[in-house]
C-alpha cells in the first residue's frame, strides 16, 4: 500500500526523512516540452528554507534541489521527474531524550502505535522537513501552469498568529515579502514580531492561519461530487504537517449568514459573467467559477517546545519532557510557501483532468 502519493494525473510521491541523507520527490504526469531547470525551482525552496531569521528554526539547510531525471536538453520529456534535496545540518543527538518518550501533541505516539517502530530523529516522515519536497514539486507545477494558463498567479500570506489577526482594511500585498511573516498588514507584522519573540524566549510556540489565493483560474476546473476542486484542495492542505483546519471562501463563517447574504450575485460583464462577491471562494458545486480561488488553513503550535510537558514513555511510565533541538516557534511562517505549492499542484492536476475529460469545451453564455 502506497500512501505517499497524491494527485490524479499530475502525481507527486515524496520520500525521505528529516535526518536521513536526503529528501525528495518524484513528479509523474508532467507534459513534455516544457522548459525546466533547477533555477526554476530554487527560488521557491529559498522562500521555505530554515534559518532565515530568528523566528524560524536555526537549522541551516541550503535546500539545493537537483533534477535527476525527466529533463533532457532543458526540456521535460514526459517521463517521471526525480528531485532530490540533500540534508546537510542534522543534529540527531538532540533527539536522544525522545527516543523512548512521546512528545505531547506530536505524531510520535501514533507512529509507534501504528508501526511499532519510528524514526525519532526530528520526527522522521512526520517532520515539516518533508514539505521541502512538496515545494520543489510545486515549482514544477508552476512551470506547467505558466505554460497552460498564462497570467495565473498564486499568492500565500499569513492572516493570523495566535489570537492576533490582520486588519483587512490595511491589506497591502506589496508588504507580503517585506517582513518575516509573509504578512500583508505592516502594523500586524510589527505586533507579531514582539509577540513571537516573547513566546520564543519563554520556550513556547503558537499557531497561525494562512490564506492562499489563486487568481486567473479558468472556469470549469473540478467535477461534481467526488472530483471536486475544493475537496482536493482541502485534502491537499490538510495533508501539510501540523494543519488542523481548512476553509474555502468564507468557510465556517457561512454558517452565520443568510441566503441573501451568502449568494454571490451575477451580472453580465464585457468579458462574460461577473460575480459581485466571492463568498464561495471561486468554487461552485466543486467546479471553478473563474473567480479567485481562496483557501485558508490553520496550523497548530509547534509541539517541540522547551517548556516541560507531562507524557509517557514506551514502557508506559509517566515522565516530564523538554524537547531539545532547533524548532520553529510558529511553524505557520514556513507553511506559507508550502500552501502555495499545494495550490499549484492541485490546479495543475485539475487542468490535466479537465483537458482529458472535456478537451477544454465550455458552455457559452451570452
């Protein structure tokens, strides 16, 4: 049974552990003839890599990606693309204390219960280190999207840290790359810096909410019921380490709305249907409407903290545990480029699915 692969036609299989010699992925289903090099992928990995500021883990990884197959003379061949990223700054000794004890809130105990064996060094496969492979694969998807849907853009940013959210009246997308939090609100970013620094120094951590928006998505992607674009997006985002909740459009907030408030009214514009609002997040009945696709996900606080927590060990003995090592005080920061990558992978997959089913046929309006 293989449960390390996701996607239908554009398929990605990730491999490797946090403290193994390397991590990577195989991307299968990428169309041939696309110009692709390591330089196309590296900028996305550089956004995710650790140790860039005091608010992320101080593990120093270059995250240099290598293309091992599927590209010849600079063009994709249509065969599996193998990507590899070497691990160069493991400190496995930091995890000796948890070899027999289970970190509260972490996957240690469930891995042990399921498999009877686990790689305790950095969490093995349950480590957020695995997400570097997803970002590399997302880079391949972005190349494909740029060729098939010119003008499609994907932007991720943090909208909440702990209980502190952004003020959307101050939303400025130019600010996203100007602070360590990928935050579009400069006032909130300054507040988060003080808040997170205090938490970090006290040996604690905090959760976050990330929003990912894809603009320029054509209408018609997805299918009713079991091939919904939003169900695949939800599954993709939920599969990211530490994610505990996913919303599309207004998400849980729609429960407080009436039908009058929630329905996205439609008028005829010069270039086709024009929606007056976007409560649905760009997806109706599982199919993209042509509006921006909006997805949010909540990331829990990092479980590896320097504050003593009560737990048990493999012998069933009650112990108190402090997790040593280098950890993100807010793992949501580096989840932003991961969320973007997962959006790219799902859209790339659904573009191929749509092309296979309809050949691009669309119903005419007007």
